[in-house]
C-alpha cells in the first residue's frame, strides 16, 4: 500500500542556483548526491523528519522555459506544521527575490484551515507551502 511520496526530482536550468534557493527558502541541509541514470549528479535535499521524503535537483541538458499548463508538473506543494512556518517560508522566498503569486492566507475553498502561500522557484516552477498534507477536504 502506498503511504506517500518518497521524492520528487526537478530538472533545473542552473542546479547550483536551485540548490541555494531551496536550501534558503525551505531551510534544508546539504544535499546528498547520487548518480542518475545518465551518470549525472542528483542533489537530494532531504526533508527534516526521517522518512518524510526529499527533493531531487538535476541539471537540465537543454534550456527551455517552464510552462504551467503544458503536459507535466503544474505545481509542487510542501506541507508544514503551522501557519508560522508558512509565514517564515514566505519571508524567506521574498528574501531570495522569488516572485510571490499569493501571500499567505486561508484557502477555505480547500478546507477551513488550509493556510498557504504560492511563489515561483528560479526555473518558474510554481511552489506551494501549506499547513495541509494533501488536497482532500476534511470530512
């Protein structure tokens, strides 16, 4: 039975820039580096709680802009424990110069206590940080 996501890998135009961004905004430690299927380094930024997953970052082989509604990734959502954590990530994203799409607020169309912020990473990927584990409405 599936219990959650193990990791998500993103292909970045400038992997070092993306490592610095995600470490600063999400307060993650040094990446663990593993070889990918083409021998390229994959930089895994592990989430703080043991077994909670990681974000893998790889260098792009070609340059292209991210398109929100092209086939592929729409956005990546990270779960945090509290509204204060959402607010802290928002402040950290602003400090990096990230484009903020939505400042922290309640999204009651998702659930009564769904508090989130949305911003863009250096490659234009839409990032959400929320106090919710998934998109299901509370029942």
